[in-house]
C-alpha cells in the first residue's frame, strides 16, 4: 500500500498492510537526518525510513509585506529568531493588539483578507502531485494566533475578565479562517485528505482553561470549522498538547474529530490504555512515542521497547506511529532511526 492508501484505510476503519507512520521534527533535525542518512532531499528521507508523511498544500499570500508593518507577518506580529545552541525558534516579540482596549479598536485593526491569497496555487500543486502521499491543507488554531497578537498573559486575562473583547478578536480570527479554508477546500477539488482543527488545551500537569471557558470561547467555532471540512469530504485531525483529557468528550462527540495528536501519555489523564478504553472505537491516535524522555534521553533499546509497548496497547485501536511532538536536535539519530525501523518491522498487520 502507498502511504495515502494506509491513511485512507484507517480513516475508513479498514485494515492496512502495516501501522502507518508520520513525522514531526525541527528543521535542524530534518537537515541532519538527510545528511547522516545520505538522502538527497526530504522525500528521499521519508522513503528511506518508510514514513507515511502528509504533504502540505496551501494558498500563496500575494502581498510582499504587511500593509502597516513591513517587518511583521501577515497578522502584524513581529518575530525574532532565538538561538539555543543546537537549534533555533522564532518567538513573537511585538504583539500588535497588546494595547487595544475596546471592541472598536479590534474592528479597526488591519486584519488579513482572504482576497489577498492565490488559491490556484493549491490546484497547481495538486496537479503536479503523484498521489503517493496523503494531502493535508489548512490549520485552524485561533488562540495560538490570539496570544501572538495580544501577548500570552493578556490573552488568558481576556477570557476571564474581558470576555467581550475576547469574543470580538476570536470572531475576526474565525471569519478569516472560515472563508480562507472554504476557498482552499474548493481549490483542492476533492483531493485534500486531512486538515487541522487545533488548540493547545492542556499543560504538562492539567488543563490550561476550564471546560466552561472552552465551551464558551472555542467549541462553537471548532464545530463549524469541522463541519466545513466534512462538507468537502476532508477528515478532521485535532492537535492539543498536554493533559487535555477533560475536553475529549466534547471534541469527539460534538466537534467530531477523527484523529487525535500528539498523545503525550506521561501527562495525567492521557494514559494510552485509558484513551483506548474510552475512545478507541471512535478515534485514530496519532503520536505517542515520547520525545521528552524516551527519544532524546533513552537508548535504542528503550525506543524499541516503547514502540513494542505502544503496538500492544493500540492492538484493538487505530494508531499512526509518530513522535509526540517535534523531535528536538538533542535526539540521537540512532534513536530516530530505531523508532521507524522497529515500527516498520513490528507493525505489519494481518490482511
């Protein structure tokens, strides 16, 4: 089976030839793997490690720079590259909505416009595609953007003490994304397989917000975005880090998510056995191989043991083997290779 055929088989609750895989890593890790494993490009890396990687297609932003701030991204947020020795991250350093105080201020802001995108870029990319890998397009993760626009502390404060301001900002983010995704999905002409509806709802130890806050500020629009995707035959993946067990009944029963990522099983409530028992008949689990302890600091034997353990836990459920977040540069190459080689060897399924 091809990677796309494996994904589509799981999404249709059918059998595949083996447990599918996916890949998340920093750019530094991918570049290092290509060099050390003698791969000419990323595609050669996926094939060498038997990775069923999703290919991303997106519309092209037609503007050369932000209309009011040439140093900012399309949302007006400025970023700075922060180096930490073995790699780097881009962190927001200017939050353009940090000073807004009224609903009128929010409405007056220079919001992105779907008209500023070339959606035919998606059709062009798909016309060139050979159909070997699954196709993914778009991500709706509004509160992450909200925090970049407003600053993290003020953003959480808004949910608690400035709810009207929060609803107004979130309303603008929803309006843009709904129309943007709609146009992307139309351009895909039925060839897009998956999309993200996402929000980080859990920390390492518990929920980041209350269930009541989630249901007021996020759930209604997540439902609408998921329904939009389904109207185009696109499957809904959901990303939330951390201990997010509190929100899963709403995500499964009301949003209708099909794939849950990344399964940080060391967090309270995210134990794999419990998730399989409660949601294994309705969800595909995507992730689970620990990149906080096992992958970066364990041995090759530790990695292989965790793959074996996960295969056993998910034997009566659907699972896509993937690290439980971006593989970090301190992770030894031999551990990464061990993860993919062991799932390829041990994850073969009966016809």
